[in-house]
C-alpha cells in the first residue's frame, strides 16, 4: 500500500452547513414564541376617578362673515371683545373647532384663529370636509 503524501484530502462540509441552517431556522421560529414568565405580585392601587370629558366648542363662520357659537351670532367687527367675554364660561383646556365657509378669504379665518388663540385656548383645530 503506497501513500501519496502530496495528495490533499477534500473535506465535504455541505451536510454540516445544511444541518446548521435547519437548526438556525428552527431556533428563529421558536424563539419569538417562547415567553419568560415571572410571578410578580403587584401592590393594590387606589381607585381612580373617572376622567371627566373636556367639553368642545364649535365656532363657525358663514360666507357673510357672521360668526356662530352655541346658537349666538356675532359680527366679525366685534368678535374679539365678544369672544373674550364668552371665553370665561369655558375652561382653557376646551377643544375649539373652527368651521369656515370655503369662499371666505384666508385673512378672515386667520383672524378667527388668532382671536381664539389669544383668548388662552391652545387646542384649536380647523375642520374640513375630508
């Protein structure tokens, strides 16, 4: 029996790689499903009051620049003073929705927004169809 010491043996690692890929796929599928459960006894909390609903206010302006709030009608010329008097009835956390006719000029709607913001309301939104 003669051995050729110059000959290099070929190692076939393909089956080893195949087995490792299958094991890795099994691990990747089962790892997210496994859940570690720790028994924790939480302390008893106090009963909280139900949250009171913050009222909302809808301010609408028609095409003739008449402003309507809760059944009352105001002129745009006196709206700043009228709204300052009316705003004392509502908390400052009130959400204010502005509905304006689409034919109005941009300045009129921005005046309305400015007066409401200056009265202390910070949650003011413009309402659109869509």
